């Protein structure tokens, strides 16, 4: 069973930095075959893509975080990271780790963590 556990969230002042981690288990040695991503959801808003990294290490970022956030992964540790800098109050929300893979005959399969709260406030 694939499980994702996020950590590293918390309260930070505007302009500060945080590093989120997502520890993945249950994928065995094929973690590298999965695409990964971070999403966030602010109160009253829909979940949105923050950053994604394909199994080929191609990256995609949401417009509002470009130049401030960086996604990375360590395939040896089955872990995904999100380095966040120059944080703004509008970055506040619950951040979710995502793992996805295309399964032949079934389509895309997504796995989600439980989320970690990030609050940017003075």
C-alpha cells in the first residue's frame, strides 16, 4: 500500500523560508517511475498545483510560486521536497504531496498525503 507522509509545515513570517518533505513508502524500488507533485488548498479555495516533477525530472510550477519555490526528489530515499522561500501570506494553506503514475489499461492513479499546514503571518 502506497503511503505519503508530509512534514515540515508550520508558522513562518512573511519573507521567510520553509522546507517540506514527503516520505513515500509502499512503492518498492519503482519510486523513480512515479511522477511527483505538491498541491495546496487555502480556506474556501480549490486545491491548486504548486509544483510538479516528472519521473524524468521535468518541473512545472504554479505561476504564483515561480522563482520562489523549488521541487526536488531523492529516489534513493523515496522522498520529495519542496523548498519555499520569500513566503507570502497568500502562500498560506494545507500543502499536499502527490504521487501519480499511468497504469496500462487503467489510466492515471493518484496517491495523496494527509497534508501539512503552512501559515505565513506576522
